[in-house]
C-alpha cells in the first residue's frame, strides 16, 4: 500500500478501509514468509506498523532491522561491483527489490533510529533505486518521489538538524546559512517536472508535488527562523548576504506558499498533513506578525499583510480538517491557541464567502495525468 501505484492517491474517504484491508492481508501473508528473511517480509512488516501502538511499533521496527542486517541489504546500496555484475533479469529484479526495501526502512528510520545514519557527504555515493524492466511510468514516478527526491531532501534536513544540535543554541554563521541555502537550491533545481509547481494556474500540481514542496518550504522556514532567533535588526539592506530582513521575508513567503498547498490538500480531499506542519506554519506566522507589529518601521507592509492573510487562511483550513472536526487530540487544542493569537493580533477569521478569492481551479487537470511530464 505504501508504494503501490494509485492514480487517485489515498484520501480521507478511502485510507481507512484500505488500511484495514491491507493489514488483514498482511497478517495472512506474513505467516507464509515469516520463516525466511525477505523483502516481502519487510514490506509486510511496514504495513503492520501503520497505526499500531508505540510499544508494538518499536518491536516490529527492531524485527525489521534484524532482517535487514541478516540479509545484508546495505550491500545493495553501497556495492557498485555487485550492481554491475548482477545481469540475470531475475536476480536483477531481486537485487532491486532488496535495495528498495533498504531505502524504505532507512527513509522511516527517524522514529527509532535503529539503522546507522549515512553522512551527508557520503549520501551521494549510495546507489538509488533503479527502474526495472516493464515498470509503468506512474509506478516509477512514485519511486522517484519517495526514494530519490524525498530521501535527498531528508538527508539535507538531517544535516541541518545535526548542525543545529552541535551549535548548542548558538547562531549559525553566514557561511553555514549560505551552505544550506545553496544545497536547498540545488535540490530544488534537480527535481523532475512532475514534482514542480506548475507555472500556469489552471493546472493543479500532483499530490507528489504538493507534499514535496510543503516539505521543501518547511525546511526553508527552519533555516530562516534559526537565523532570526539570533538577529534582531530587521531593517532592509542592499547587501546580498543573508540578513534578518531577508530571513523574515523568506519565512513569510514559505508560509504563504505552504498555505496555498494546504488548500489543494483540502479541496482534493487528500490525507491531512501532520499536526507538526500546522504547528510550524501557524506558529511561524504568529511570531512573524508579532515581530512586524512590534517593529512597524522596520518591516515591509506588504509582507505584514501577506502574513496576516496566510494565518487566517491556515487557521480556516485547520478547522476544515477531518482531524479537527473529529476532535483528534492536538488539533482542537492547537486551533484554540492559534485563534487566541489571532484575536490578540486583531486578525479577522476567514469566512467561507471569501474563499473564492484565493482558490485554485479545482476542476483543472493534474500535471501527472500528462504522460509527457513523467517522462
């Protein structure tokens, strides 16, 4: 279910029955493959972990890593000689499935951290998943999204997190900020067309593009917020170097774009973003608006207006989520925190009649429905 082809993608309406169905099938299949470590067993274990308790999650994760080590799957992503010498089609297919199994579990390693991290400098040397003979273009696009684009961004996110932790609450240097900005830009420019936001407004981005661009801009927010924490003077300058005013504008623009992307998730009924995404966007906007309010002569009025409008939109979208309406823990409580901040900052709540002024044309085509975009 995690990496199977699905043109419609998982939505709020179909994810639960799909999850229940695949989990039931997983239990039936696992009894057949449990006696032998295999990539099939690893796929099934990943399905077991969907929605399970934290205790069971840890147990299944440990079991999966034991399989990974027993099968020596790291060899499939590090040994180029093995890759070159495996020419038999059947063996080649098995090698690729094992490689994808390793990448899948490495991608989800942040929770339990049971697999050793690959240094950022060494990440580029790893063998990424490769397209197998006969694989449909839509299926391969899904693999590209998860194991090429998303993993490359996550590697950069981990590098940023390690750098922040090593600084022990000290400011990043301008060289460090420039390094991460450059790497983010390189990553963005290397993305295939189907993961980009279409330039024409009458074409909606695919679910892949929405998710990856939300992640990209959340990373930009983290980098710029960290810079702002140690610099107070937000006066605009002519300098090309990173400065507090530029960081403030970058944060605001990233939040505005994420809010637009969250709206697409809403109108197309895709699965909800994680509550952490709402925390990062809304809390950043609240802090930015507070800074604008306290220093009105040091900030652009247009930036202030964009931030206020984005917070109103983001709050409205949070209230429309299935999780908020079902009062899932964390969503309603955080919504109340944001509403209190909006009242304090004199920001009016968004009404339904105002939605049309910033809505996408939800009847337009997706760029992933155009085969030429995926080629």
